[in-house]
C-alpha cells in the first residue's frame, strides 16, 4: 500500500523557521495537504494543494513541492504552533487517500 | 456554516459490529464534488483514512480494512454511516468524519470533533 513518510519530530526556537518534509512516490502526480492537530483537538487544514492557504490560516504557514517531496514551512514559529502536523495525499490513481505518520513540532 | 458531528457507542465488545453516524449541516451530499470520509486515530498514533462516499454515491475503502467496512448515506437526514464488522481491541480509536470538496481544496477541509470508541470485553 502507498505510504507518505514524515520525520517523527522537529524542534525549533520561537521566531525561527520550522520545515517539515513529506515524501511519497505519487507526490509528483497528486496534490498534498497539511493538517495541524493540537492535543485533544480535531485536525485543521493549514495548507491544501501543495501551497494554498485556507482563509484564516496565518501567513507564516506555507507549502512547497519538489518531485517526490513536499514541505510545510512555518516561519517565525510561535508557541501556539506546537502541535502534530500531518501530510495527506492520494495514491497515483487518486482513489485512495493516505496520511503521513505525523511530525511533532516542539517549540523550545 | 458547515458542521459535522460524529455519534456512536463509546464502548464495544470484541467481535461485535460498530456503527457510527456522521450528521452534517451546511451542505448537501448530492452536490457535485462533495464527499464525506471517515478517518480514525488510535490513542497516540497517526491518522488513518478509512472510507469515502461521494456525491454520486460512489464508495471507496482503505485496502487493509475493505472487507470489514461499509459506508452509506441518507441524504434526507444529511447523514453518513460507517459500519465496521468483527471489531477488535486494535480498533480502539477516535473516529472522525470530514468533508472534501473535490472541486475546491480537494482536502479534508471541515472535520467533526470526533468520537472515541473503546473496544474491550
């Protein structure tokens, strides 16, 4: 079955930049989306279609894509950005959705 | 305003069948491009997509659980139902439903709060 690979954790100091990668063979063909999940809460969409930001999401969240890797960048990290982040995409057929294993962002 | 709310039993015995209901408002599942998915998250673990039903009543299931899952809809009640047979303690998780607009973001743009299901005898 298709898999998306994320680093388990990323640590960053306040005001610095956090970058979270997500790798998958079908990413050149399929869009990726990113979700933020704070403890005890449902996920929220922070980036869709690789680099689009939903309304209400701060500008410090951005996304990019290069080949089989997509990246979520959080610029000027704030304490409230401490959360788990998941990438999500679909297999090459576009039929089956899949999530990455999640990355825990710790703000030092 | 689009909202989704999951409901179902909090405790289920092994081998039983689990039935979960997603009740939504603010959209119609007969509108072209709209879909509802079920996603689960075991305690301390990652999200796992389970199933999707679309505006045309087409249904898709994760391969690993395909034989145990059934997704259906009641458009008159604005509900999507997921049944999972032969429940096991490994199915203990928070179960979410979420909307997708394939003509828009094509992502899970609105989520319910989730319902926690514990499988134990």
